[in-house]
C-alpha cells in the first residue's frame, strides 16, 4: 500500500499565485506568461472567460521560488501593455491539494481506488453545538461544519407560579416626546387638570399612568393638552417591555485636546442617541460618563480606535447601569384646575374678613372708653387734666393748647365790650 502524489501537488508547495487584471482584451494566457516572466520564474498562467464585476478581464500567474512576494507584486504593477497598466495582488483564494488516500486493491488485482472518507454523521457536543458534513467536498476533505447554538443563552421557562395578575383597567401607557419633560410629568399633568394620578417608569421614554376611574381614564385619553406631551398613548399591556434602554456609559482613553462635548456626542452616537453628559470636572480627565438611549440588547463593553490629528488612540467603553428616574413632586401653590384655584381664593377671603371684623370690634371698644371718660371729667376742671393720661390710647390735645386758646378767647370777649369800635375808622353812620 503506497501513496501517490502528482507534480501539481509538489509545485503547489513552492508556488505563489498572483492575481492580475487591467490588461487589453487581445491578450492571451501566453502573452500574459511572457509579460510576467521577466520578474520571476513563471510556471503557469490562466485567463478565465468570465469577467470581473467592473467588466475587465483578469487572470492568474503562478510563480515558484518567490523570496519576496511584496517586491514581486510591486514589480508587476509597473508593467504596461499598450495603454493599460497591470494591477497585481496576491490571490486571496488558493485551491487546496487533495488529501485523500488512494489504495490499490491488490487482492482483486484491479486498479480500483478506495477513497477513505468519514460518514456524514451529526454529532452533538456538551456545549449545545453540533457538527455535520454539509457538502460532498467536506466529506472528501474530512472536515465538518460546526454550527453553534450558543448565540443566545439557554431559554428559561417561567411557569404559571411566576406569573402575577394585575388589574390594568384604569392604567394608561405613554411614550414621552421629550426626555427633559419626563421628570416633570406630575406638574405637567396637574396643569392639564389631572392632579390625582400615579406614575410608574417602564424604561426608555415610557411611563404608566394610574387614574382614579374609567371615566377619568377616558377624559385623559381624549385630552388634547395631555396628548401634546406624548408620542403614543394606549391602554396598559401586561406583556409590555420597552425596546429602548437609557443607560450610563463610561468612556476612557480620550486625549486632552479632544475632550469636548462634540467628541463625546459623536462617540455616543455609535450606540444610539446621546441624552445627557455628566457635569464636567476639571480635576478628572481619566473617564467621562455619558447617558444614551439605545436599542442594543447586549451590554456595551467595547474597545475601538479613534484618529485625532493623524494619531490613533484606543478608547474603551463600558456600560454601568440603567438611568434611574425620580419624578418631581407638585408644589403647594400649583393648582390642578380652576375649581381648586377658586376654592382656595374663597377660603382666603373668608379668613381675611374674619380678621377685619376682629380689628373693627377692637377699635369700637377703644372709642367708647374714650368717650365715657370725656363725659365724666370735662376739660378745664382740675390740674390733673394738664398732663396726658396713660389710659387713653390716642389724645386729641397732646400739648394742652386747647385750654390756652379758650382762655385767650374769653379774655378778648370781656375786654372787648368797652374798648371795641362800632365802626371802622373814617366811616360814620
């Protein structure tokens, strides 16, 4: 029993095939052979009848004893035939030699050839992958095609014991239009007239709203002002999962001269839409944390290259956690509707009127006390009236000028009876 090898197999071990194109249509395989033999030992040349995708002819030239393939390719690229310049490159695909064992059946004395080949058997491995011979060529070569079933982790079945039943009759799901408004939904819905609602974050830009009754839910779904804040509004679904994810990612390896908002926005667009950037700190340039909205299901953990001013830098990206939402509470001075506002104004008016009545009653009591004291002790009697009383709240004559004026008036009346002139000077009746 012996093995037989052809000369082609021996030549294939020491030969190098070169792909050549961009030559005239009139060139034959012999002309191609003669044009290339100047730069090496050519043993074969071949030009197929079909053409390349660009419509040009191409061929293959086989060299032996090639010590520097790059130099050979460079020399072939300098060859001109008429007005055409060769384009050469190392052949990407190389035909493998036949490795089957040929055994002569000496017992029968014939020249029958037995080809030993494996059976087309499917084998399943422990790691949930199976291999099979999918073609005749794979059977002859003794190779097998492996199909990996571990593209995703093994499915886990959740039975009815894990399922939770929820009453979602008064619930509504909605996708917010703007990311910046998702925190202020309580205030926005309160301004639209829906104060008593409960919000639950579902992931991405989706929230679930719990309403008080089915009637309120119907008004909520038909409200134009509410619909202006949402891209979609629908009934709550028990099997809903948001396709989008809002996650925080750490970016490392960015050089100082490229440390800008535009740089991180462009890097974040690699996985989705950049929503927010962490506040910049001048004392830390080792990493930058960005918040993106992505529909990628796998966790982000990548290493990639960027070129800045002709220099290559290696960047690393790592997903940290999902963005956590905290809704802003409604302030006390925010009214959910006009009725609440009118009710609050009426309550304030009632309190104000009570305060005014109390003030009026206190003023009346003070005036009555002052009037009685004046009736009991008139002015001008007794020396004690020359000084202000501490019991009176307000005095009409704090400087005691009324007594002096009244006394002066009495003196003028008594003295004026004798000395007064009945007519002005120069006038007589």
